[in-house]
C-alpha cells in the first residue's frame, strides 16, 4: 500500500502484475480511483478481472488486450482501436463473447474428450 501512496502523492508510475491478486474488487477499484484523482501519477496493471472492463471505471483508451499467437509471440492493442465500438456497449460482455479476441481458445472437441476418458480410467485409492 505504501508504494501506491508514494506513486499517487509524488506523481510516479506504478506497475502491478495481476492487480486483483489477494485483493477484493472494491479495493482494486479504489486504487484505480486514486490514480484517476492524481494529476500525474500513472498506474499500469495486468488483470484477468473482467469486471474492470467497464467504461464507468476506465476509458476505452486505457483498456488494452493481449492476444497470444500460436508461435508464442503476443499482440497488444487498445479498445480504442476498434472503430466500430459503441460507448453504450457492454465491454465485459463483448470481451467474453470473443469480440476483441484476446480470450483463450479451449478445444472442447471430441478429440479433447479423450483426456476426460483417460482421467476416468485412473483408479484413485482414497486409503493411500
């Protein structure tokens, strides 16, 4: 918490990976509001908390997505880059529907169900 206070008070940049780790949603929102209230402090954070995809909490030029490619490299792009985006759109819902890409692809095809069959075949002895 001292790093947050120092950054806001002294106009510094603070980087936080997975800002929601061990913090309640309301605490995360409060931290973001502290930086919004500052004239020069900046907060750069990563998150998997889709509740923050809300234009009442962040501007569209403040929201960036990362999409991992098949070759292991990543693309970084802003919500602001989507010209067909409407300000009335539910950003979280659109993201979860895959509109902005950047969501994991989960193969739930019948080939992947083989894994479930293999797990079912494993006998677990609860007495060991």
